[in-house]
C-alpha cells in the first residue's frame, strides 16, 4: 500500500454576486493521494462549518486551459482586469455559486498534485489489482 500524501493550498477566492460585485471567500484546496481522482475545496462562507465540494481533478486541470464540465460543476479560464482567473460555476439543490480563483495559484497547486500522482497513474494508487489478487487467493 502507498502512504497517503496530502497537497493543500489556502487561497482567497471571490464569490461573484453580479458583474459589478464580488465578496472574498477564504478557501482550501486539498488533494489526497488516497483519493487520486478527486480534488476537494472547502469554502469558508461565514458559517460555523465550511461548504465542501469534491469533483474530478481532471476537470480542474482541463478548466485552467479551456471551458469544461457540465451539470453541477463547470470551469473555464478568463481574464478579469488583465489577470488570469479560473471561474467555477457550482450548482446544488442548496443554490448556485460562481467563484473566481487566481489562475497562477490554482495552476501551481495542481502542478504539485500532478507531481505526486502523475495523470494516468491514479488507478495504481488505489491498489485495486493487489486487493483483487488477495481476494481471489483467499477464495482458492
């Protein structure tokens, strides 16, 4: 089994309320090698408990470069006041949110996750082959 590595990054996102108005939202990006396909974002929105979202790391990697996703999570790059940002549109039964994240910080964090688990090697981290072999040998 692999040891679990956690890659985290605290950053400030902006919750876009209208084209003219946004509010800062402290957030934490988390990637765990034990859950190699997913990224986790916790938003601190002024309540006692942060709001958590989990979605495919691949979606965020692609969204830094081009629009992607559909349904609950859509991500696309753009420029705001000359700065590169990544926009994340999140939808849930509780409501919708449009969040703006600084591209450079998100990209740097993603690069760290890609170094610990390169793309295409995620399934190896899960140890499914070893588990299956152990299961089959136990039955024999």
